[in-house]
C-alpha cells in the first residue's frame, strides 16, 4: 500500500483508509472459510461455537501477517516513518485544538512515544487491530452461517 502512495504526510489519510480496507478485505475470507468448512466437512451443519473457533483461527493468519509486515515496514522499509507520523499527528492536533488542549495532548503523546516506538508494541497493536476486526467479522459470519441438524 505505502509502496504505491509513498509516505508523505499528504498520503497518511488515504493510506489509513486503504490500510483498513485491505484488512477488512483480507478478513472476508473468514465467512467463506466457515461456509466451506460447514458445507464440505460437516455436511452443511455448524453450530455457533464451532463456527466462531474456525473464524478466529482464520483471523489469526492475517493478524500475524499484518503485525509482521508492520515491523518489517517501520524497521527496514521506512525507518523514519514512526517519527514522521508522530510529527504529523502533532501538527494535526495543534491545528485542531486550543493551545491548552494541545499542550495536554502533546504531553500525553510524549509519555506514550517510547512505548509506541518499540517494534513489539507496534506488532501487538497491529495484531490486535486486525484480530478484533476479525472477531467482529467472525461473530457476524457465525450468526449468519449457523445451521443445526434437525433432530
């Protein structure tokens, strides 16, 4: 995504939109995976619990992939990204807040900056972001794909 956009601050908003779109599209496979498993392995029947387990297992793969990609991107492909994005966020906040609000928000960001510069924190945040979206898609898919055997 950033390979085609570049990483200038002008592209951060569209990059964020494309990022969440690619996350959501990668997680659409949860629905198809549960449906395929239900139809091929379980003779067309699946309960909510089993569908949820399968969906979360499927969600695990893109969550890991996006987490690893995030580390590779900020460590090797664009090592200045985190600092540049931090400065961009400060400028955005300064333009939209009163000076008192900005001072408080900047102090909060300064205390969190070291934590978010850590590659493992970045991995964990990206992993959780993708996995939580996957959880939501899993729950929706599980509800729509439940098909119990007739007694």
